[in-house]
C-alpha cells in the first residue's frame, strides 16, 4: 500500500488583483485552502466577486463538476460536455481547471502518474483511497489520524513553515479488485 501526503506551503495571491484575496485569507485562517462553494451559482458569484467574468464555458465546466460530484478527469469533463452537445476546446478546459484550482474552488487528485482527477472542494474534509488496478476513487475516513497531521503542521509552524493544507491519498486495491 502506498500512502502519499502532500503539505502545501504557499500563500494565495489573486492573479488579477495582485493582492491577497480576503475570502481566501479567511479560509486559510480556518486551516483550509479551499473556498467552500455549494452550487455552480455560488462558485460563479465567487468568481465574479474576484473580478472574473461569468463565461458560458466556465459555467458549463463547473456544472459538470457539481453534477458528477466525484473526482473526474479533464477527458471525462469533455465527454460529459459532448453528451450535452456543448463544445469547449480542451485547452479552454485546462485553463479553467487551472484557474479553479488556484482559487481553491476545486481540488486535484493524482490517481496515477500523469492522470489527474478534479473535484469540487467540499465543506467536509476528506481523503481518498485510489485503486491502483481499476482507478476507482473512494472517500476514506481518516479522522483517527487528523490529530497527528495537525501536530505535524504545528511542529512545522514552529520551524517557520506555513502549512496551508494537506492531502492524504491511500493507494491499493478496491474490494472488487482484491
């Protein structure tokens, strides 16, 4: 079984306003690096409050991410859009994903090397088990170790590091692939 922990140590700066985003700083103070949005509309409202346009492609991509409500790849986003008779260029999807990641609206999971999945950053903190055989992603309860992770963050803080978030992935086999 492979366990990967990544601790992010960067400060968020709004790319267009060249200042720290106040709402992001509030989330960082609460120990989260993700903006918590509940719907496509609330995500769009957050983006427009930061000075970003409410484009059709942005709305459609967010809509897919909210509707699927599970980690998906860019190709799966494109396939879902195609089923809806929506044509958005792959490059545009990657640019939108990059923006949504930087703003903390979505989060990234690396299932296999070079295969990234994306999901809406949710209110409930969670981690994933990723099946190395079939790629199935399942949420996993990590409450018992969250205290230890917070202790690591506190020790890092005493060393001068500012840990803003963490991501823990468990790799192995799902029940169907055992």
